[in-house]
C-alpha cells in the first residue's frame, strides 16, 4: 500500500463527473477530445428558468450549437446531453405538444417507437373480449367501480359504456370474427371436429363445435367455431341437426376428416345420420358394393367417427370402481359430513394446526369429472391420521365400528396407486397444442400391460374383470386413425407398429 497513491475526496468528485478542488479549467482539452462542435457544460449553472437570461445549459451566448438538440424553447423543456456512449446507437425523437399535455409513446414489436393515442373504439372492442372471455354481465363496462379503476390505474380518458352499446358492439365483433374465420377456413383442405354439450351459468345447454386443422402457414390451429343453444331433448336427431347446420354455415361439408364425440348412445345415433353427409372428403360410397368395397367403405366410415379416448378411459375406471363402491362411499360420507358445516370445517382447521399439519379442504369426486376419484384419494391419504381421528371423534360409530377403518385406508391406498396410470394417460391425451393421435397406441399398450400385471393381486382381482371387458369393447379392434398416426410417427414407423401389435396380442 505504500507505493500506491492516497485515495481522496477529489477522486470521488471526478468519478461523479464533478470538478475536483485541485482540477484546472474544465474546458481545457475539450476541443481535442470532443471536437469544437460540442459546447462545454457549466455544471455550476442553475437550472433552466432559475435566472434571467439562462438558456438551461449554462452555455455562453456565443457557443456553437450542438448537433444534438439540447433544449425545446417552445415548451420550455430542458434536455440534458446524454453522456453514456450507449446513446450513440439511438436516434432522439422530439415532439412539440400544446402546453399542459403529456406525450405518450408505445414500443412496437419491431423495435420502433410511435405515439400512442387513446381510441374509444379499440377500448370498446377490448371490453367486449373481456366480457366474453370471463362471462361477465353486459353492463359491466358501465359500472362506476370499473370506470374508477380504469381511470385511476390505466387511462384517465376512459368513459363508461352502456349495456345497449356493449350489446351492439358484441354483435358487430362477433360478425367480424365469424367472417374472418370463414375466410381463413377457405384455404384449409381438411378439418377435424370435436363436439360436446356444456351448461352455462344461466343453466342453459349449448352444443359446442370445435375445429382442429393445419393452417396455410403449417400451424396447428384450434377454433371454437360455434356454440348452438340446445334447449330440447339431447337425442341423436337434435344433435345431428345442430352439428350439420354449423358445418354447412362455415362451408366445411366436404372437408370433414374426423368427428370426435364421447360415447353416449345419442352421439352414436347422431353420427349414423351425419356420416352419409360428411363423406365428401373421404369419398362417396363405392359402387357396385361387392364384399371388398363394402369392407373398405365400412372402414372409412369407422375412420370418420372417433370416440373420445379420455371418455373411454373414464368408462374403464368406473366399471371397476363399482365393485368397491362401499369402501369409497365411506370416504364420500366423511367428506360430506366435514363440509356440511362451517363450524366443523373451522374445528378441523384448528385440529390440523395443533397437530402440525397444513390445513386443507377436501372435495368429492364426480362422475362427469374424469380422474376426480383419483384426485380425491390423492389429497385425502396424506391426512390419514388427522382425518380419521377427527371423523371418529365427531361422527361416531357405524354398527359399532368407526366410519373409516384401517381396511378402508388400505383399499384407498391400493386404488390410488392403481389409478395413477389412468390419470397420467388422461392428462397426456387431453393435450390441445400437440397431436395426441400418435400417442394413443402407446397408452393403450401401457393400460393393457397394467391390467395384465395386476391379475394376481387379491385386492384388485374383483375389479379387473369388468375393466378388461370394457377395454376390449372399445379397443379390441384398433381404430384406423391410431394406426395411421403411429406409423407416420418417425419414432415408430412400420417396425414399431409390428412390435406393438405383437405385444397387444
């Protein structure tokens, strides 16, 4: 440290760009460094407007103007020269505005900067999108609280929109989007449809029709093309009539490659009426219908109608769980008892805290929610000790025995482990933004091996027989679409298809 110079306050001043006490004139050597076009800056000068005759930069009246503007006299705005070398890569943008107004800019995707201006029509269109996506009331845009939120947090220029205006805007926006979608579908050669019936918050049933296709840019697209009110019987005739009208409206009658529905009997009857009208893409019935042509025709019709794989998995699982209904019913009774009283929920919450366990609530499984039984058991089993003790202390005995015995928990743990593969298959085959058809044979093989490996388990033997029968009902004959997709997968091809057929046999 002896051979180093002492660090002083003057070094700190120089690091901050300020003159040090032992410095000479700051303008010395400025011309050699920066050129004579840059005027020296007087760091001791007052801010703009602080004194008479000040120009805001502390330069003399005879200085040479800089190539970069430093002041805006029209608005009395002072722009100090940027010292960092990084600013050499940017071009300054100046905008003269009337006094009292603030400049707003926006950064575009290509890196350019443009002025931003509030547009009421854009705000109303985005309000329509918000109401549609969240199923909000049509008068949401006229609520005082919403207007106050937008004005204070986002845009002071926002004004409320009445329910009547929003209704008209929604209709206009819907027609624009429908026209745009019809135009985009004109360049599509083949479309796969999925359809199901859903209930809205207003307790009205709607039939949804979703189109899956590859766009002209080779992008995998999914579009909900229509929601049709079905306020009548959900039979095959009514379902077929609504699906056909939607397909005709969008000009897809001769472009339908596959229609995927769940396994309700009404959907099967609907497809029997739709298949003769949707064979334009696959070709008309061969004539004359000899044995070979008739077999090919049936194969093509079978390709057109695909049954929802996730629904089939759900049916396989439900057929087996019926055999152990009494064990699962005890857990449903216990959960219902716990959730039937807020006071009881609070007591269980406090009991978990005393036992050092994180409190949580438990939901019941439902037939229409796939994998719900697996999730119910998965959430419940980690609370085996606390949940059993609490139920036994509050619910009482059933025929002299606790509601949940050790036998119940043993069955629950075994069932949860057994249902794991069905849960994973359902999640994988429910994907939206990747093709699932090439994955089908993989999961069919995994499920078949899973059922075969549990044949000797004494606890599961009673439920395996109905599950195997349900499996064979739908997948004993492999659908053609799964076979085509598997062969076209570069990881499988014909060799892999031959191997998987041998394993399944």
